[in-house]
C-alpha cells in the first residue's frame, strides 16, 4: 500500500495519538467494538424477556413474538442504504453522533410503549438509528486499513463485541430479576448515551476531505453499481447473507427451543453463552492467523467446518438422538466456523471497493441484513417444537454459501489473491 492511498494516510492518524483527538490503536479497536455491539445488545438482551413482553402486551402466539427481533432487523437493514452515501458526503463522525442519539431516543420510546404494535414501531425506528452506527463503523475501519490489516482489526473488534451475545442474555436475565422488561430498554438508553459521549469526545473524522463524494443520482448509482457488479464483492456479500439467515433463525428460535423442546428455559443463557462464545474464540483465532495464512485459506476452511458440523447435526436430529448436549456441541462447532468465515467474508467483500466504502457498506449491509432477517424469520416461523427446522436451515445456508464461494472463486478454494 503506497503513501498515496487513503489507507496509508489515515492509519497513522488513528493508530498514534494526534495533537487533538487522535486515538491509540487499542482505544480505536475498543470504540469500534463498542459501536458494533449496539446490534447485539439490542437483540440478545431481549431473548429472556420475550415471554414477559408477550404476556404483558397480550401476545399469545409464541411465534409472533419473534417480530420483536425481526422488526428491528428490517429497520436496521433498510436504513443502511441511506447512511453510506450520506457519510461519504458529510463524513463519518456526524452520522455516528446522529445514530447514537437516535438509538438512545428510540430505546426510551420502546421502554414506555403501551402496546405491542407501538413497541414494534419503536423497534423498527431503533433499527433505523442503529444502522447509522453499524454502517459507518465499517466505513471508519475501511478508511484506515485494508486487506489483511483490515481483517485483523475487524477480528479484534469482533473478539470484544462478541462478548455481547455471550453475556447479553445473562445480563437481560439478571436485569429482569430486579426490573420489569421495560428496564432492558432503559439500560440500552444509558448505553447509547455513554457511547454518544465517547464518540463526540474521542473519535476524529476518518474520511479524508478529498475522498468526500457528492450526493447526486449519478454518483450514488455508479457507486451502487460498483457494489453490485464487482464479482468478489457480490459473491462474498451473498455468502454472508446465507450464513446471516441461519444466525437470525437461531436467534428467533432459541428461546422456544430451550423452553418447549428441551424444557430447560433457565439453561438458555448459559448454553447460549457457550455457543456464542465459540464465535468469540473464532475471532481471536482469526486475529492471530489471518495475516499469516490469508483470508481465503482461513474462511474457506472455516466454512467447510461449518457445513460438516451441520450435516452431522442434521443426521443426529433425523435419527432421533438429539439432546441438549448434542445441540450445544454441534451448534458451537458451527458457530466457530461461522465466526471465522464472517469477518473475513466482510473484509473480502469490501476490499475492491475502497473508493466507495460508505456506499458499499450500505449496499452490503442492506442485502445481508434484510434478506438474512427474512430468511431467519422464515426459519423461525417453522418452529414445530423440535430442532429440525433450525438444523435444516443451518445446513442449507452452509451449502448455499459454499456453492456461492465456489462460483465466485472460479471453482477453487484457498487460493490467495490481492494480498488476501
């Protein structure tokens, strides 16, 4: 990477203290992780509260409660189309400030919602606000790093923020020992305000002035066209979408699986933490090996591990030998493969699009989250009291993702390209 690229110019601005608002590398990674964690907090702390929310607001259909998750994801996905081009024009920091402030406000509205419909409206708007933080966070990292360095930063951030799904259900459960379910949204309001203060006080603007892009139909359409025609970007975006659909199906179904299938709702936070913890282990592993082995070798091997684990799991379920132990072990192995794959897929999808990073992050986020959430909702709505629908969904997602990668890479796996 030459000194003429934005990556080379901006990385020192972030990695070393500046005269004004420069950040050390560790603080930068910590803030990136905190901003990425807003999504996990908004989703996973809700899982133990779904029965209480349904009972309080008169929602008798257990599958309908999944809308609390899916509505948030739809708002989160659709709004991503807006923030990338806007951040490419006005800079990253203003969008992050607006997103964090909106997150705080909509969390407060959710806390006081008097009906299920108004709660869903608040969740939709909460997703819209969170989208600003999530999209612009990816753009901030791309402003500062590229290739294997970007994958390393993302892995370190993933390692920190993936502690959120490990701990969030337990945090939600503990809060509900002392507070009604509305207290969870109050806690999200406090978190958003703290994040807002950190961004305003410490984060410098990472978009170099000469790389700001005007907002006009021609410019935006060209950037979107680049995002949807670059073979590598599209292929890895679609692979991410397939795997994300499986993940959202798991999130939608997991509370019911532990309550209705295994009759062990109290074990849900603990087992969920163990399964999600495998993603954190995967991200730590990735941060240690990706610069040496390359994103393709790591992610392609991980995807094969994911597919193998889910095919074995499907065989166990079909044979009638599924237990809470086999569920936890197989899902844990699959999530390890998922964690290794996703951060690298994201880096590779963004790699050819450095000059339109904001718009590219928006397009990729829109496709991945909206399509993934609809796939996940479809999987969740097929819950029938067993783990079979979820296991079939996971296995199909892995096979589809593998087929997409093979097409993208011309039929071969593991070959490094472009320094990745």
